[in-house]
C-alpha cells in the first residue's frame, strides 16, 4: 500500500507511508504480489538507501535485495497473475510450505482459509518502524466464496482456477498475505472491494474509512507462486535491484537525499493524554545522530539521544530510567521532506504505546 498522510494545512505537508505483506517461502526468498514488487520500479516519492522487511513477532529487520514480478502480470490484478518475489540478504529462519497441485485439487467453496498480514488501519494506530518496533501480524479467517478463472467465458474446474474469492475481511496493507489451508499456502491475497465512508472525528474533523464488502476479496492461486519459484531457480527471471533509483517527480534521476537532508533543529510536543503532556526539542546532525531535551511540567528535563536514517525514520530515547528510575521514553516517528514530523511515544518498550506526537523544523 502507498498512502499519503496529511500532516499540515499546505499541499506539501505530506508524509508517505508504504505498507505491504510478504511471507517467507525459502531460505532467502519471500512471496508477495506483483503490484507490491512493481511499486518499486519507479521511485518518485523520496530517496531510499535500503528496502526492508520487518519480521512479525521479533522485529528483525531483513534487507530486501531484488524484486521480481511474474512475467505475465499486465498491471491488472484481477485478470493476470499478481504475484512477485523478494530476495533477502539475511537467511530466513522458517518459511511456509506451498501446497502441491494434488493438495489444491479439491479446493471448494466453503473451505475455510487463514490469512496473516498487516492491515493498514492497524499501522495507523501502532506504526511499524524498522529497527524500533516489534510488529505483530494480524490473523483473520473466512471461507472461500467462489473459484474463478481469468477467462470468465470458461467453466471453472480444478485445472484452471486462477482466482480464489474469499470472505476474509481485508484492507490495504494485507496485499501479499498468504492464504493458508491446513497449514499450507493455497494462494496469496491481492485485492478486495471496499466501500469508502466518511466518519466524523474530534474537533469537527472528517476522515475517510474503507469498509470491506462481504465476500468480495480475492487471492491468486498458489500455482503462480510455484511458477515464479521455478523461473527464479532456473535463472529465467532476473527482476531488478533494490532500492530503486530516485527519479523525482520529473522522472529524472535525483542525486539528493541521505540523512543530511534532515539536519536541523526541531521542536515538538505531546498534548494528550494530560499525564504525558510535555514539550521537547532536538537537533539532527549531518551524520543522522540526534541530541535534545524533553521538558515535563511536573518532573523536569531529560536528555534525548537517537538516530535518523536516510528515509527520515526517527528513533529517540530519553535518560529517565538511568536518572530517576522511570520508564525510558521512546520517540519513534518519520520526518517529511518539508521538516514536519509525526510519531508515537512509548514508555519502557514499544509494546506500551502512550501517545502520538508532532514536531517541526
């Protein structure tokens, strides 16, 4: 999923959030959707130095080296094989088995499937920040509601199933999640039909939400993943290296970026809840190191230290534990190109979310 989050009144006040799901199928191989791998072909949003996967349950950061897309994918996820692969630098400790042709020959409507992935609306509340947070994948289940072929003029049987329609509630971010039956992958979730509704928020704000449509979510049959693995093992498909070159909005290479682009002085605050209300200032140095001070009305000042990476991800901690025996304060966020920052504040560890925060340069 690629989403723009508005953080200020101006058109340029945006941060870009990228979220998708992939799953290990080999020692250094992950499966996902073609529309996820293709997302990296043209990079016009911001410079990247690395592309990572963050492992559910451990927070281990896995470096992605190459992206590969099924050669028959047309860009239409509904009538072409929307599957892709990532290769990894680190060895993956465990992987999911792919169901064989024999094991999926009896797929039928009503069969119950399990999907495990990362819905975007969960990330809105508990953000995934590489190297800082330990994400927990969301597991959902539901039945198969239809089996389809890409060619809707054909009668569907066990030999030509291309699409698995299911009733698992999904939202953007779960693209690339495995569809599992009896412990084996029978497909990969790739799309769904949602209804957009407007919801009233605090202080008169209006937000847009996606409401899943029952029975209108789709996955790609596992045989297309098997095809990709065969092509990869035979070196018949090369893909492209990650990270992609930053081309900028004009489509031309842009040599800017790096941590130095975020250097400067920042001021931020937390207003709610009242028990966590405080202000803070920090400086991002040219090498990405962070130093600063937080000021709590009833407690005093604490020293902040941390790091910013080339993608603008911020990881800062205070010295409360060392000085007064309080829980360590953890600030995790991301800097937009205009210097605006949004983040989450935790105490003790990143499982203990306290509040959201904002800052600006």
